[in-house]
């Protein structure tokens, strides 16, 4: 992402976070926390008033992070003061990562956080289903075989009924079409969910979650890639006067938060449009606006109330609240924000009166749904009222982590920067779990900073902080969230461990502000750094390596390093050992347990213990595993760590990493090489695994690519997408090709379009759009030149070497190529065309050039024996190329 775009995105993130009213606990989203404290000032007041003058609710449904239509989200949430949300079926776990090593579950966490960063800019909310992204699929049928139709439909209906949109926009068509199968599933589920959400007979299980039927008024689909089908065009080049940027520019800043996906966008000026096609409902295909035919006045919230008298009273209060907010907004002056207090207090009073009407005995589903919508507006009014009155709150813990059984000190602060005193401020620490609630009360004069020093005893059995969808084992391609509270299912993450609540009155109206308790520290270079509070286990246990490819002819023991980290405030002692682990598969016979070794840990100490794994007397090919466990003297057991997924643009988030060593035993012969250079690619952990089996891998830095002696290497391997992640690589490409001409071997793993468009290959090679790929990891593979050394030396490859591959065979295959290349493999997805561009070999001068789209970046870290054997054979071409110096 260009530096100016990144800086603007960061600025807008802070500004957008300030716009957002802090939701109530249990409302489905954590209060904002990681921005520095403040009143919010003019932006919060103005946005609150805008949101109190309209009732527009939009839900966009797609399959993955980056599928969302950020223009529509921004238009409704920022441009119109409405409520917008994006429902992504998955968290994007099956994709790739341009900025770090995370793949799978950890990539899903990163992309979930990137979605939240995007929503903070465009103003929307974020939801998910329990679907785990298992990679590209070519059909709806293949997708629904892993994502059961009824499970997806239930999760989509859950979000529709919880968020209560008037308009749903499906990013994809509602019928099967030639596209990613998961995209097709998102389209089908959006259309079916739109209809099922309002069906009283559909999803009765959701009634137990307090989610009765809700019927959206209109369904559209996005036509960004299908402009001829457009029935409605919405202008997004208009300027948001509060930021000085157009809706389109804000939308592109939002999209640029998808950094792991290479989604940085320019913030262009000028007219822009969002396009959709009408599907059903509303005013039909002739509609001139997204909400045509929908009552977007506040009093429209009361439309479904059955009792006519009650409906009229509620509607009257809502109309009065809207009128007070509109009048106040029209007169708003940044230099006199306190002048907005009476108008906001009046609007809040009418909203409270509407709430009182809706709390009557015998209220039905429509009344409860209206009450929830009014409560949301009341929370917005409270936040705006507090900002207009000059109230700022803070909640800071004395440390970042806490363990069960300890005491946590927290300081709360309320700054009354306004001109009116607060007669009584009640504060409380409200935990998400079954912890005690502690608090206090003070009067706060105008201009006073009041602080509250509180101590919270953390129960001994407090569960560590962990995303709720990781608390149970994946069920094929679905997260198991059955143990999570109903109100959390579908949310990005669980509520924070601890929230501070401030209750007081302004202009006669009760106001509640909430703020997540965080840890903050001053950094001399960066200033204030804020991090979420986390509950952690007393001991975290990690083991490296977590996977060993064990050649069956190697008898020497292998050392694994177990790192123990004490999170407790008192000294700990115990033993750490390893045992054959029958989960998820029985261990191969003969693997002996590892005798435990004693340890002692001071508070906060990190200690590494070496354990020796010895092979059984008879080692046969297959998979086994060891579980590593630390047992304290008091009997407590710990067998995992909670490392953080952490990048500068998103808050750190823990994930679960069991202390487990996977062993993949296989026949593996290695070529006799002295030095192999490796240029690391995107999310590329291949070099470490190759080094672990005995290959002499050396990472090549930019300096060596530019000016080093490349002739000293037997072979050089370029990691997947390295031409994108390492700018020096393209600049050094001519040197690399000269290295090959002089007898070297260059193996280039898959690259994207810039690689071929930059003519970086020695002979012409093209990649199709969309690119050729084989997504079925079990697709048959046919050697085209069976006696080629790639299939014979030093490992004789056979059908078994194509078994056990994960997620896919490969991607970004060559589509056309110069006759100088020899294709070595043919493969095809079921029903798809045969592809021969997955592995190409070409002579170049005295050396050999290889391009391969095979997904080594997934197979090698997964311990797939055939991938190791094939890559070893590719490196053995160095001898034939004359590079074996």
C-alpha cells in the first residue's frame, strides 16, 4: 500500500472509531478501546445526530473477506447516517498472506481483524457464519459438501434476524454460475436467507436465541462485474463534508485495510458509482433508490406494532426524537458543542419514552424487535450527549495479562471538561465471565478529572482469553461454536474480558458509557501504545519444530525444544515430558514416551527444555504425533500456548497452539548439494522445513541478490509470490538468469501476473485470467515424461507421492509457454480440462530453469512426503545442470 494511502487509512480509522457510539454490553460488539481516550468532540456529536434522523439498515452478504461492497457500506453508514453491516460466510482461512507467515486459522484471525479495521473506516458492522474457508472450489455442490446447506442457511438467517436489515444486497448471484464455488454458496445463501428470515416456519431453533422472524423489504445483488444487469446506480463520488473525502475514497481506504490480501487502493477523485440489480421486494426494478418503498423515518421502527394505540404513541415519540435531532444538527456549531446538549437530551428523552411504551406486559415479537432498534438509537443518543457535554472516560489495567487466582488493579477515569457538574458518577468493572463486579461512586465537578482505583479478584478457574470459535475443535470445514453464548454466535470475536461502565446524568437524562479495559504503555519512539487485556494460563507451553519429516533411514534421535513461559505472579515448579498422542489418529507402534524433565520458573521467566525423540526399532512410513505437557507440583496441567496474531494495523489477538509434534515418516533421499539459496516468499515457511531434513538452505537477502556471488550456490529456489514481497528480486532477475546460463539451477515457485507481465522468465510464459489451478488435492496426476530425472532421481516417484496433499494441487499454472519449456505433469479437477502448466523445465545456457505452480508452500509445512520427495528431485537437477560445485 502506498505510504500516503496507509497514513490516510490510519487517520480515518481513528476518526471513524470516534464516530462510533459505544454499544451496550451484549449488543454484539465490543466497545472501542484501542484509540486514545477523548470526548469524541464534533465528529461524535454530528454523527450521532445524523444517525438519529434516519432509519436505514443495509446488510451485504459475501463469501470472504474482501468480497464486500465497501462503497455501499460507506454510502449508507457514512453518507446517510444509516446502519450497514457485512456478513462474510468465512474468515478467509484458505487464502494466502502477503504480509506475514499466518495461514489457516491464524490467517482467519488476521483477516477478521482486517475486516473490523475496514468497518471502522466505512462505518459498518461485521458478522460471520461458522464456515471455515477450505480453499477454492469449482462448484456449488463441492462447496456445500463441506459447508452443509442448512448450517449455512441457519447462520445467515441468524444474522438477518439479529441485525434487522430493511435491504439485503447479495454480492453474488442467487443461482449457480461459473465462479468460485464459495462465491456461489454466498449468493444462494443470501437469496434463500432473505426469504427464510421472515418465514415463521423457518429456523424454529433460532427462537430459543431470542430471534423471531424478521422480513427485510428488498433484495438486490451487486453488479460490479455484471454492469449490463444493473437496474440502480448510486453516486459515491459525493463528498462527505465531515472528512473532506468522497464516499468512494472512504470506501477505498476501507478496502486498503485488507493488507494480507494485497488490496491497497488509490483514493481517486471524481464521480464514482455503486451498481446493483433489483431481485425482489421494494418498488421493483424501477426503484430509484436502495431504500425505495421503505419507511426510513425513525417512526418507521414502530410500523410492525400490532396494537394501534401503542403504535401511535411509540411513533409519536420517535418522530419527536427525530425532529429534535434534525433541529439540533441544523444548528450545530463546532465552537459551541454544549449548545447541542438540550436537543440531544430531548431526543434521548423521547427515545426513553418509546422504550417505556414497548416494555409493557404482553409485548409480542414486533414490540421486542422495535424495542431493540430503539435501544440502539438511545445508545447513540447517549454517546452524542456525553460528547456534547465534554465527558471523556478511560479504563486502564496495571498489566496486559492476568491469570486465574490473581488480583487485577484497574484505574478508571472520567474527565468532565464541560461547564456542568455531574452529581454522581457510578462506575463498575463488568466482566464478560462469572467474575465479581466491583465499582464506586463520586461527584465530579466541572473541569475535574475523577479517578477510581479498583482491585478485581480474578477467579481461579477463569478461562484464558481466546476467540470463541476456537474453543472447540473444527468439525471438517465448520467451526464448532455450540458452547458459545447465543448472542456471540456470528460476531467477529467474543466480548472483552473486562469492560468499565460509567453511569451518570446529563440534563436530567441517565447516560451510560462503556469502555474496554486495556493496558497502555509509553514508548519513547511511538508514544502511547494500547493493548487488549488478556487472561492467560499460568504456564504457556510451545514446542519447536511442530512438525518433523523423518526419513525412515535416519536413526539418530531428534531434538525438540520446549519453551515454558510463566505467566504467574508466584514461582512454579513441575515436570515437562512428551507422550505418543492418539488424537486425531492412533500413533504408529513403537514410539516411546519421553521421560519428563523437571523445571522451576520464576514469575515471568521463559525457559527452554530440550527433549529427545527417538524413533522406534522399526520405522515405517506414516503419521504419528507426540503431545507435550507441563505438569505443576499441584497437579495442574498445561499443554498449549496462546500466541498472538499481531500486525501494526490490527489489535493483537490470541490463537490456540497445542504443544504437539507431528511426525511424518517417509522414504526420502536427498541430493548431494553444498549450498542452496532461498528467497523467501509470501507466508513462506518452506526453507525452515527443508533445512530440518538436511538440505543446506541459506536465505538470500536483498544485498546478496543485488551484489553477492550467486555462483557459489548449487541451486537457488524462489518462494511463492517472492517477486511481490521482495522488491530486490525483480531488480536482480537478470543476475539470476545469468547464474542459470553459467550452469545454475533456478526453481521458481508460483508467481502472479506482475511476474509474467514484467517478462521475468527466460522464455515467454503466460498465466491465464482467471489463472489455471487444480483445486482438488486428490486430483489424479500423470507424469508426461515418466523417465525424466524429476521422477527418478534420487527418489523414484509413484502414485503414493500424490496422496495426502492438502487443500489443492497448485495454482497460477502456466497457460501457454515457449517450446523451450518441457511440461512434466498433467492433472485436472473433476470434470475440468487437463492442465499441463503446473511444472515446466527448460534448459538455459549451461543450466536449468524451473517454473512450478505446485503448492509447495502448503504441502511442505504440512509434512506431505511426496512434496518433499518431488522438491528433492527438482533440486537434484543441479547436478545435471552442472551446478554441483
